[in-house]
C-alpha cells in the first residue's frame, strides 16, 4: 500500500492503529501530530485507511499530491511522466515526521521495476 507521494501506508502508525481499532494509539498520535503541526487533532481526525481509500486522516485529506494523482488516474506519482514534479517536492519538504527520501526511493524503485 503505497501512497501517491511514496509513503508506505501499511507502515504508517495511523493506518495500523485504525486497522487494529486501537483508540489509545490514535489518541497518542493525535497529540503527537498536533504538537508537530501546531494544531489540535482528535483521535478520529487521525483515523486512516490508506491513501487509496476514502478514509483519510486529517493531514492527508487535503493533500494536493493525492488530488493530482486521482484526477489523472494514476496509482502513484511515479506513474506520471512529470515525476518528480514541483508539487511533489514541495509536499515532501513539508513533512515533519516522515523521511521523504524513503518515499522518493520507493517511487524511484517502482520506475526501475517497470523499465
């Protein structure tokens, strides 16, 4: 389960806590993410079924990269001829808690597999 941006949704704490119906973990993530983003999240704001689902956490819900991929019918950004674009680089650079270089490597690997 790879997100448009290259994050591994299956390895995401919010995805795992949602899948396991672990309300305590969601509460802890809501507090942690809220502190990192300078806002307040409720546990239900953190619930997520992964980028390809309709159940997204508050942070990913308004993701312009996801919206772009959906509107063009791509599974991930690596499927786009403009990969990696400025929109994707801007998104990666905005991350507080994730290592964007791992996300890029995941997408790059997908390209090399298709060659």
